[in-house]
């Protein structure tokens, strides 16, 4: 049975317009529309512009007219409320109804609208606190269809406020949003963390560690942001707004994403700084006055030795000393530099500390890649065991393809990037070609630092930004590397793509990745990644190289970025040959 269209009415957002709609306009509609608006639950959106960007409040109600008047009354009596802004700005009210709406579905629609709005670049603030995603109900199987009908209808009214769904879902903010509907495993982990935090604060405990381990794509970032935001919301609701939470990540682009989320959800209205790089957090906090909770995303990127501005020896320990509870998200297979290398004894110390207090969780379910278990096993075999198995014929929405030239790989990724549903597709490569950010302004023979293979060449990430106008640079300021339109003309590296998703990842395995005697070999001599191949001084004073292991991690990071597909070109002749043979097809 076909699902009917939603009813959406847009009016000016003020008391007079609401009264006119209720008493005159609505009565001129047919009986069905009147019934949907007055007898069923509805969802509503207040929207207005501030400094050129939109602000929104999204809600749901069994009585839209009484609920809207409550908002107006708050605005009359509270000059600091978002409701007052409706009076001061030219605001619009969207009233959304459907004949299949019930309380559970309207809560899910409300939550998804909030989630979408958070991921829209033109929306500067979403004024709600957290959403309330629902479990199973009838007719939950209609939710996606009804929501898409609602969104398309809203989009016909205002394409700026309601952009294309695929562009929102591809945004880094959407993917890291705390408003995702969590899995059962994530909910259990979140509830455990919140319970441990409550106990620690109640009993004035310090130095507590919660260790969450999971490989790429297992939902660590969403769990991190969701739990962080839930603690913030609960503190506000329970009259304890002075709970101090900090979110820490040693990745410049991921930090920018978290900062935007914090700003859009209003966290920075009260606390000027809630998102930190680890060195800044350490330098601006003291063990004598610890924060209540420190959340560390991508904790495997923390430094385990001093460098430049960081004068300590172990960033994790320094953070533990400055927080009552520290929540660690960790993936040992994503450690990429010698400065981040963890000696087994030290890492086991922190894991044991968490295990001894039942604060250790492993996330196992792959949530990024739309790949079946056979495909995931093939990638694991390649990146962990150094073996090239037969590429499985997958029945899922995930595709592995092997290419015989960088040109053909480039063209295939360009085609994906030019399609609306797969526009977040990019070329990425192992760090096997020179790149020196500090030398960009010096006179060089080549205009850009480039990835060069025979006659084919393409600039490294961040090179084309110098060609943009000031207006264009401003437009991409808050976008991750892959979201910026000019980056389809570049090749990304682990330094720009780690922690982010692509629709299709076009991976160039450079000269450092070889195939010899039935195994993949990682060759530090062919790498330009000095941070991975140089010596590391161990705790006993000896120096040791870990280049092969860290280059193996680099390849795993690159090969686990694609949500829908992995396209590969290998520079090494033997590796390219065996990969082509693994497809059971002729070379492409």
C-alpha cells in the first residue's frame, strides 16, 4: 500500500498568524487535513535567521496550538530564551502532520530532523537539548519513507534550510553527531560510562579510566560524542550545570568538527572552551583542579613522548592526572607515528587498570562499511596478515575493484564524485611521495607537492587551497578535507582522512607496499613518512624502528575509509598482478 503524503503548513511565527491559521485557514482545508493537524500528534520547526545563518527549534506535540502558545509565553517572560528571538527576528513555523503519526514516530521524526539540522552548514544553532530516539513500534518500517517525503516537501519550500539529504548524510558533523540512534552495544557502553561518572563524582574519586577499544568503523566517535552530550544534558536537567566535561582529540580536522557540534548545540554558550587538543588541555588544567570528565577520541593519536610544545612523556597519563574520570577511545591498529607508539607493557597497564574496575569495553560491530563478513575478512587478511586472498563476490552494497593504472582509478573516482549519492569519493594514498608543508612558499621547480606515477600526477592534500579566493576559503573553512569541493583534484593522506568516511575510497598503494614470496611487504625505505620510519627511543633507553608495523597501520587506515567501496591501484608490479589475479577476472 502506498504511503500518503505528509501535511506541511508554513505560517509566520507569531501569535496573530497562529490564531488566523487555527480559526480561519485550517477550517478552509478539507476534513482530512484538519484531522491530521488537530487530532494526530504533529512535529514542528521554528526557524529564523541570525547573522545570515539559520537557527532552529524542533519539537513534537499532541496539541500544536497549545504547545506553540506555551513557547510564545516563555518568550514574553524570558528575554534570554530562544523563544524571545522569534519576536525579534522574521521567523517561520512549519507544522508537520501525517495520518500514520503516533507518539513514537513523531519523537523519531523530531530526533532525525534535529540530527539533519545539525549537519547543515547554513544552520548555526539547534536550540533543543537531546532527542529521544525510540525502539520498535508500529509502523516503524514506514519511518524512512515518511521522513523522506517530509524532507522533500520542506526542501521544495526552502533549499537553503533543507538541502539535499545525501549532502547532509555525507557531512562530517552528521557522522560524528551525538544525535545518532545508538545500537544496543553503544547504549550499554554509554549507560555504563554515565553510571561510572555518577559514582566517581558522588564519591569524589579521581584518576578513573574507562577504556573503550574498537577498530575503525565500530562506532567509537558516535559513542564518544553521544555520551559526552548526554552527560551535559543530564547535568543541566538535574540542576547541576557545573559538571565540567572536556572533549579531547589529537587531530586538527576532527577537533574542528567537534567544535562545530559544541557550538551548534549551545555548549559553548556557557563554557567558552570544551574541545581541546591534548597539549592545550594539559597546559591549561592542573591536577589540583581536575575536570569531572575527559573524553578522548582517537586516543591512539596521543603522544607517548615529548615533542615541540608538549614537554611531558605521556599525554594519557597527564590527562588522567587532570580529570576525575577519563574515557578513552582506542584502536591500536591506527597508531601511525613513532611519537604515538605504545610499548606493550605501558598499554597493558592502562587496559588492566580499566579491567580491574570493570571499565573495559570492546566494540566489535562494523558500522562504517556496508560490507559483508567475507569482504571484511579479505581486508583484514590484507592489512593484518599481509596476504592477498581471492576477492569475494559480495552480495552487499560494497564493491572492491582493482585497477591497472592510476588514470583509470582516478576516472572511476571522478565518476563516483560526480554522482549525487556518492559525491564524497576521493583519491587517497600511502605517504610515499615528498610533501613539506613548511616549504610551500619557497621557490620550487614544481608548483605543488604531488603524487607522481609515470605520466600521471596529482597534488597532495591542501595544495589546491592556495588557488582559492578569500570568499572560497571562507566557504570551506569548517569543512573536512574530503567535503571541500576542490579536493576531488587532490590525493589525501592518513593525516587528512583518518577518522573520516568516504563513499568510495580510491587507494593508491605506493612503492612502500610490495608483494614478495607470497606476502605483502612494507618497505620503510620507500616511504616519505619520516614520523613512521625514524627511530623510537624506548623506556629502557634503546632505540628501535617500527616502520614496517606503522606503515601496515597506515594501509589499514586508508583501506577502511570507504562506506560503499574500495578501489585500489598498486604501484608495485607484483602486488598489482596478484591483486588482479585475486579478482578472478582479467586485468582492468
